[in-house]
């Protein structure tokens, strides 16, 4: 029962409702490829953080700007690239949310969640492109 391996490309406006639509589309693809509810939850949470960052921080909720999403799901792994039209940022400049002095500050938590739930998280170029992957462990 093979499912064709092909990347899906989407362009969405800087709109949080569209981000939720992308999450549901990806969740459906994950279930189709046999991902567990736990893996799907982890991916959706990291995906939500990345999309919200692109829309709110990258594109500044500018309705004239778009977010470009390319993802691929196989039974072995999930890969995604999210690109916004913002100025970018340096992820090394984001304060560590687990440091005592930052515990009550809201910044950095999304990046921490993304890194915690995904196997790979990488920023590219000027920081307005993020790639993430979730590699599934061998089937028990």
C-alpha cells in the first residue's frame, strides 16, 4: 500500500486562520502515513509555532505578505520548509527561556518547543526560512 512521495507546496496569506488550515492538512497527511497521535501532536505544535512566528514576527501580520510552505510526508519522516517575507532574525539572539532571568518573559518559548518536538530545526539565509524534520523511530 504505497503512497506516492511528492512534496506539497502552499502559499498562504499572513492570516492565522490559514495557518490552522495548513496544520489540519498536514495532520491528515500524517495520519494517512501511519503517524501516531503523539507524533502528530508534536509536529502540529512545532508547526503552529513556526507558522505563527512567520505570520506575526516575520510578516508582521501584513496582509500583503505571504508565507510559503513546502512539506513532504513519508512513512519514515516529515520534512517542512516555511519561508516568510520578513526581514529575518538571528535565532542565536533569542534569549534562552529556561534561564532564570527569562522565566517570566514570553520570548523564545516557541523556538524551544520546535527544537524539543522535532528531530531537526534549522534556520537559513537571513533567518526568514526555517526547515524542520521529524524522523520516525523504526516501527516496533
